[in-house]
C-alpha cells in the first residue's frame, strides 16, 4: 500500500476506498497483507471521523509498528493485534478446507481452550452438525472480550519495549475481530475497560491508547477515559 496523504476527512475517505479490502477466509490464503489494509481502512476512517486524528494526515503501513500516522505534525505508531481464540481460528481454517458444512461452535473453541488438530477434526466430524457447547450467559461475552483486550495490551507492551521497536510521540495498540461471534453489547464491553488497563508497571514504555474495533463501534481507551465512536467503513 502506498503512503496516503489527505488534507480533509472527505479526501481521506476517498483514498481509503481505493485500498483493496477483500480478505480471504481462514485456511484459504489469508495473510497479514490482506488483514492489515482491511483494519487500517476502518480504524483510520473511524478515528478521523471522530476527530481523534488531525489534518493534514499521512498514513502508511509499516512494521514494528504496523501503522504509522503523521497527524497534524505529530507522529503516531499503531501496533495491531487480532482478538481471536487460537483454537477457534484453527477450527475455522480446518472447516473451510475440510468440513465446509460443519458449524464451529465459538463456545467450544474459546479463549484458554487447547485442541490438537486431530481433536478438532474429530469434534467437527461428530459434532459439527450442531451447537454443542455451553453457550453464553449474562455478560460472559463482554467479559471475555475485555480480558482479551487486556491480554493484548500486556503482550504488545512487551513487544513495545523490545530493542529495535520504533517509538513515536504517541504509541497506540489497535485490536480487531474479523470473525463472526456471539452477540456483543459494546456498551457493556466498554464499561469493563478502564484507563488503568493500559499500564504495565514492569515496563518502561506503555501504550498511550488502545483502539479496539468491535462490531459496529470503535472503543477507545486512553489515560483520560474510555469512549466509543462509530465504526466507519470507507
């Protein structure tokens, strides 16, 4: 992706629309060069529309961190991380390649579960015709998501402090979900996060913000508080 320069929100949205947004299914060729532009379009458009970013704005995909912005003369680095249980992602990839009619029960392949590929295949062959997990009760979905965000902050803060990782005036974490899941109440999820979730006291450098793409919203966590804005799809 070429570097994008925009002097206004309308110009930015026009340029973002030109970025290819097709992401192959899991197990069928999906790579970071597909997912990162998809995420960039949505995060940058949403943040700019809600005036978290200033113009003129320069946007580019990079590495360590994944997105670099020049926002009105101030540089921002955004490191990306997908929030998806590893066993769920693996199960979906296997389904797409081998069991096209099977159902992947998100409550079976949740965070903290451990499945070998052979076990996933056996489960799909015997239980893939129905939902067989315990399901979700109360705010279990939102609590799991908030825990996943905090885990992502901890993991990526460690990366932030590795020698060679480029630091900017502001360093943000961007998380996203790109797989269907159980119904999610963004307002409840946002209330479960707090500014203190950004702080990892064992490290010298911490994130200045976490920008979380979830459903039709962006949940932004900064030292000043937690807020929501609309998810803009250019």
